[in-house]
């Protein structure tokens, strides 16, 4: 018999999302649904997943075992947000209002708003303030079903303030149930004090900031904004190689506004993921699809920037890309913590199926942060991270849009959201 200290039973549907990561092509349609599904864990790890009769015959409960009734609820793995800019200070609603008057994101960025304005506010904020902002946002994420989040620095753009953001992430990770995967993004922009001397900032990054962040062990990934007017493909390649040499895994913001070969670079450098890809060309689609690099699509961005273009999700899936979806939570181009909303945008605005969009925020999202052996599916041995949604079946999660369906969240085998409220 299997001993368990937490049992969830009788879920209308339990989506295991099990399978070999990453899921590609037709595998993206498989959710591993168990009707009237049950799941059990011990010490935060899944020990059983199956039907009610199997639960009864295979699992014994420890004394004090926590039991949750899944009737009326749909159960799925805790969601993984594989791309966010979590530790920023301030907000940019004034810029949003200007955009509503017809000014574009890039035009406002050139006038010193955009990323630079968040850099100014983040530099002025104390570490403590950033930790507390992170907490507030992590609470919102958890209430919306996100149990693991990748978070980028990149609003410091100097040694002291990049480190401050990353140390704030470390503190927030220790003091909040949501797991944070930290990414160093000192190459998010060129800071304004280096406006006409980008090469000097690249030198500073390479010689001082990258080694210092590594030395302090503050980040797992290195990310760069490879985009026309920011970092060219050649500059990105050089920085990525410096990042790799220091021991970082690689992510790349590629082909967001213009196609300059960022997707090809990601495949060539064996980046763990390439993000955005709205302007990816056919060659880029082929190269990404034939590589191990995940294609992380961020439909919140063109939605929030009110642009008609979308990443070619269907072409990418047909070609065999490992597609994931993420919020890109940030104050300037995607101000949302909700992965359910992003899944809905995937379906409503990019032609993705409901199954594809769910796999894209669970197992494939875990793959995009190199955590697919620990999280992203409900399988024996993985972390007991799950969500129970007020939905009779999984299509309901997309059909009933614009609301938060999350009723309960279990993180590492602990009940952290109960009846839609933070708990424990
Ligand atoms: O992923 N593209 C660069 N960075 C963010 C935007 C950040 C901001 O506007 O503050 C993004 O869209
Ligand atoms: Fe981003």
C-alpha cells in the first residue's frame, strides 16, 4: 500500500498533462484526462494518480491526512509562468493613456518612457520595497493558479541595481510559497547613461556584471532583448557567449517587433527558450522547430499594445516547435499576472486549441524553464503542485473567460489557496 498525507479525490476531470517533455505537434493535444480522478502525495511529492477504485485499493492515509473533495472541480498541474519581469518598481499607466491617444510603444520608448522609466523607478526603490512589491504580485499569481514563476531582472541596468533586483527575488522566493526561477537580464536595454556608447555597456556587462551575478549565484538564466534598435544579433551572440561561459543557461527575447534573426540565433546557441517571436520568419520557424529551444509565445503583449499581429502559433506547432505560453508580466507591454487570461488569448486570438493552450502553461512551460522533471504534470515523483478549478470539465476553463476559476491551490503538498483566498 502507498502511504499518503494528502488526498484529493473525485475530481470531475483530472488533467495529468503527463508525457515526454516537450510536447510537440499532436502530443500537444493530449492532456491525460482521468474522469473522477484522484491524486495523493506524501511530504510534498506525488505518490499516486488514478481512479477512485485504484485509490481505494492502493493508498492508505496517514493519521491526520488532509482530504480534499474534488466534486464539481477540475484539477490540473500548478501553472508555470515561464516569462515575467516581476521585480519592477512603479507602474506606467500614464504611458498607457498616451498609447490610447495613438502614440506607439516604440515611439514613447524613444522619448525616454518605456523600459527606461521603469529603470529610473526601480533604481530609486529599496530592496525591501521590491520584495514587498514581489510579494503582492506573487499573491495575485498564486490566487490565479501560478505555482512557479520565472522572473527577470533588467530594470537596474547597472551592477548595484541588477544585484538589488536579483537579491529581492531570492528573498521573495524564500518567503513566499510560489517558486521563483531567477533570470539575469542586464541586457534588457542600453541604460541611458550609455546611450551613444553601447559598446562600453556591453564591455561592462561582460567584464563586471555577468561575473558578479554568477559569483553571487543570483541567477540561473541569462536573457537578452535581441531587437532592432536594442541589441543586434552579433551583439546578442557575443553577450550570450559571455553568459554561457559564466555558466548561465540562455533565454532570448527574439523577433518581438522586427525579424532580425533572433530565433535563428536562439536555435544556433541552443538557448533553452526564445520568447515573443511575433515577427519570426519562415526560416526562423524551421530552425526553432528543429531545435531543442522552446518557443515561448506571449499573446498578452500584442493584446495590451493593441496590435493586430500575433506570433504564428499554428505554423510553429505544425512545424514541430515546443510551444509554451507565458504572461510576460511587466508594466509596459503586458500588465497581467493571469495565465488563464493568456491561455484564453492563445485560443481566442492565435488559433490554438484548448488542449494546446493548457499544455503550453504546464508541461511545456516547465520545459521552457528546465524544470520538466520536477513540475508541469501530475505524475508520481513530481512536486505536489496542483490547482482545483470551479469547472465541470476542462473546456470550461476557456469557455468561461475573463474570470478566475481557481478555487484551491496546493503547493509542495500544502494548501495555500482555499475557497479562492490565500490560506496557511
Ligand atoms: O518583454 N521586450 C522587452 N521587455 C519587455 C517589456 C518591458 C517594458 O516595457 O517594461 C517585454 O515586452
Ligand atoms: Fe519580456
